C-alpha cells in the first residue's frame, strides 16, 4: 500500500475546509439525495461525499455504508484530491497503491472512482466518489454525470457557506442595532434631566427676572429656550423611535377597534369633535401596541401641523381577506405635492413649522413607516395645501 501524499497547498486547503464548517456535521438530505442519485446513475452500491481533514476522511454523506470517517492515510480519496480530473481505480487488488489497503479486505473496496471537489481558489476539499465490490468500468455518460454532479456538490457547499455568513452578518447587524438602541435610549434619558433644568432656568429668568436683563439679553435667553425645546423634541423622537421597535416583539392579539381608537383619543386628550371615528365593535387580530403607536404618531402629526381654528382628525378602517387598512384624515395645512415623496425620510421636515412655530424633527413619520413595513404593510399619503392630508396604511392580517 502507498499512502497518499499531502497537497502542496495543504495549509490553505485545511483553512478552507474549516471555513465551510462542514466537518462533524449531521447528515443533510440535500447531500444524501445526491449520493443516492449518483449510486443509481453509476450502478454501484456505495456513493460518498468526503472531506479530507488533517488525519481523517470525513464522510459528509454516505450511501450504502454505515461509517462516518476513516483514516486519511488509507483513503482512496487522499489520492483523488491530488488529481485535476476524475480518478479511477478499476481493480484495487491489481493496483500497487491499494492491493494491501485495509479497505480492500475490510469493506471489499475493489472499484473506486472519485472526482475532486476543487474550489475556485484551486483547493481540493474532498471528493464525490463511488465504490463497487467488483472490478468494473464507467461509461462516458457515467463519468460525465459524476463530474457534473460534483460541481453541484460544490455549489451546495458554497450556498450553505453563504447562507451561514449571511445569517451571521444579519445577527451581527441585529446585535449592533440593539446596542445602538440601548445607547441612544440611555443617552437620551441622561440628556433629558439637564435639558429640563435648562428649560426651567430660562423660563424662570424670562418670567421672574426679566426686569434685571436688557432686551438683548432676553433675546439670548429666548434663543436658548427655543434651542432647548428643539433638542427636547429630537430626544423625544429618538426615544419614541427605539421604543416603537420594541413594540414589534409583542404577540398579535384580538382587540376591538374602538379600544384602539379610544386609546389614541385618551393619550392626546381630544374630544369627539377633534378626533372622530365610527363605532367599530368588531375585533381585529393585530399587534395592538404597534398599531396604536402608528395611529398616535399620525394623529400627533395631524394636530401639530394644523393652523385651523377647529382642527379635526378622522380615523377610518376597512379590511379585505389579506389586509387591514387604516386612514388618518385631517383638515390641516397639507403638504405640497413636490414634498410628499420626502415625508417618510429620516430627519426630513420639509421646512414646515408646527402650530408653535417650530420645525419638526423628521423622526415621527420615519418611525411610522418603519413600524408599518415591519408589520408587513405599506403607507401612502395624499395631501393638498390648505385642505389637509390623508395617510393610509395597510398591514397584513
């Protein structure tokens, strides 16, 4: 018997095998189906997908034989990975390299054919191979099929690797987003206290100490107050955004629409003339907290940008077999057609000012769109200047 040599790129080859993380993994139907198919095509009892580790031949899939690995120094596959093409031993008993190999006597491995699984980097990971208990020859069709299917094995390796790397990247991104959310929440909370002190101090100075300051100083104090209020709005927006994402972790539940709409009305302290909706007694199966937050944000937006003496918001609802659809209609300032495509972008406020004369943060509607899409839905806007806006969002049932 002649033991197989090691490839010149053995170190790189082993590193690539470890990168695929296929060693010592459980059987998988995708690979087992291939070895079963190959055995049928080539009319042999044994078909394997192997990976050559540093000192063993690991069988990722084994059709017709019940072993998971064998020593590398007696493996036929160790010889096969040194080739660029299909490696065939028609009768191992007559081949000096194998005639006294333990596999010949132990499992009656007489015939062998193996195609090296060579990556695009030129690294032979293992083989797609077959054994028979008698000497034989392969037809040209069988050889071609074995070579072609070996390429599909490599494609499966790559697909499995890419899926794993994608899952790892997705998890890493999720972890980083969660960390960023915790950081933003922590910083926002820590900023609110000193910010509240600044706002209280500026109010005190303007109301109780105004006589001690010049007109110019009062203007500076007012500027500080306005800046603090603007910063507070941004901090509140950031907190709402990250808390809104947490709402998506809640399970769906049955809730009456009246209870959802009344919750929005209660939070905004609105009467029946300011917030109108029909009497909906039917239940819907939704993530109640998330849907309620979307409506709260949309109603808040409708009221903030409404200079009418009698602001009015109307909530609507409809459904079909696939979706629930909600509408939020107001008689507010409206949004110019040229700006409507931008309203859902983060930090975009279209230079609009609210009823207090302050510019918006551009966080609220971004949060709304983010929530709706994660609920499996879409949101649209129709608006006319000085007439009002209609936000319509649908979510999957």
